[in-house]
């Protein structure tokens, strides 16, 4: 398929028409670099005019959004929407309810809406919350079941008993602990010491503190972390605290039952004071050996660097499991402070980017106090 080209159709001699012409017009409106007749006008003249673009009015952009949803799959639509917002400065149009109703909702759109939260008129906020809620509910459906199952297993394995019932025996650890009792003539191990899983209880076994950098570059991470925070908070055996920070620190734990409230309680943008945030988290720790602190940040510290590192070292020395994630998103590692990342690694807290699908495994490893499954690319 050939899309684009002037009257000569890129030298092929084949002009576009019908659906192909409409697809070409939608692409040209965003990527053609011409100026401003709007997608409606461009779609009607795609075969002979290459200067159509996205106008600055909500109606023209809304028509274009409808066009791309008609002609392209959802994954492509989301990329084109992000490009339109970044390349053409259309963020302000998202403050209009008609625009929000027309867009394809995804994590990046939620991040954009959250960054515009303070400027959003009251007439738009209800629509914006509906868009954010749809994305959050879709993420919960995708992530919640596997996260609960993975962490429940990790919690059970982290509590060992030495006189387990038959069904609770951890055979891998039992065999490893009794290799000295191997009988060659019978080709078997005599299990003098049994190691098993403790049965689940209703008491709180572990405490998790999610400490989230809410600077603008971390928007997708804030969205995913809020969803995971709500999932963790729903597990009785984990006490979950969620803290967001820029140059100030806000504890949103009391809103964890609704991640949409958490997200609208954040304020994307501003500076970063990791040291202050970790100082607050440190003050909330009552059972260090049973606590996991997850710092999600690009590590660009605007506070006191040495104090930040001292706090991490002190927490680890007290028995806290400390996890540093450069991002919690599907995009991989953002730009980050490599010196701070190296300093954390030297303290035994390697910093790496984590996808949402890997996060349950990372948390399970932290809960069990075993090596983290760090991606090779980190």
C-alpha cells in the first residue's frame, strides 16, 4: 500500500482514492507539516492537496480523532494521539468535554490529564474522571489477579515451618537441607528435617511502602503504581502505604481504596526531593525486617544527595528490603541520574526499569528476601 505523495503519487503513477485517501489525509493532518485546514477539509481533498493539518479548534480535532479510530487499530491510534499532543500542542483542547469523549483512553492520556488537573474547568472534571476510571479499571482487570496470586504465594513461602503437614512440605528446600543424609545403596535422601510453608493467616505479614516521584516525566509510572497500590491494599496480609512526592511529600494511603482518587490527588510536575520523601517513609517503618520500600523515581535529586544515600543505607542495615525502580511502565528506562543509580547499586539496591507485567515478580522476590529479577537490559 502506498500512502502519501503529491500529484505524482511518489512516482508510482497510482493515485489514492476512497478509504486509502482518507487514511492518507488523517496521517497528513498530523505528520504532513502543512498548516491548518483541519482534518475534515483534508479528508475530502487528500488526492490533490497535501497541506491539510490539524487546526486549533476542538471540532476539527474531534473529527480527526474519529477518523483515526475508524481507519487504524487501537495501538496505532494511541501513538497518533500522543504525537498530536506532543507535536502540535493540543493539551489545552483536552480541557474540553467534547474532546475527552472522542479520544482513545490509555495510560499516556491519563498522565496528560493529570498534568492538566489544576487548570481543568469544573465542566470537564467529571468527564476526565470517567476517562481515567475506564483506564484504571482496564489495568486492574489485566493486573490484579496475577498480582494477588503471585504475592500470596510469596507470603506463604516467606513464612517457613519446621513441622509442616504433608501437603505443606516444601520439597525443594527439604531435599536441599537433607543432602547429607543421602543413602547411595537406596538412591534416596532421608528427610530428617522437614521444611514447609506456613498456612495463610489473616494477620499482617508484610508492610509495603510505595514512594512515587510525581515529576512530569514519571506520569505513566504514577498511573501504574496507583493501580498496584490499590491491589496490594486489598490484600489483608499486606499493609500498604502510598506516598507521592516532588519537593513536598503527600501521603495518599487513605485513598487507596480508589486509585482514581489517588491519581487526582497527585500533582505532576515540579521539582524533586527524594531525601525528604525517604525521610517520611523511614519515619513510618515500625517492623524493618518485614518491610519493603519501593522507590519509583528517575533519581534526579533536588534535595541532599548524601543524606538520601545515608537513609537508604540505614534502612537496609535495619533489615528493610529496598527496591529502586527507574520507571514502572512499558516504555523502558527513562532518562535518569546514572551516578545516583550507581551509588544505590553499591549499597545493594540496584535501580532498574520495570514493566507492569514484571512488577508482581519483583515484589514477590522482595517479600521473600531473594535476589530481584532484574531485566538484562537494566
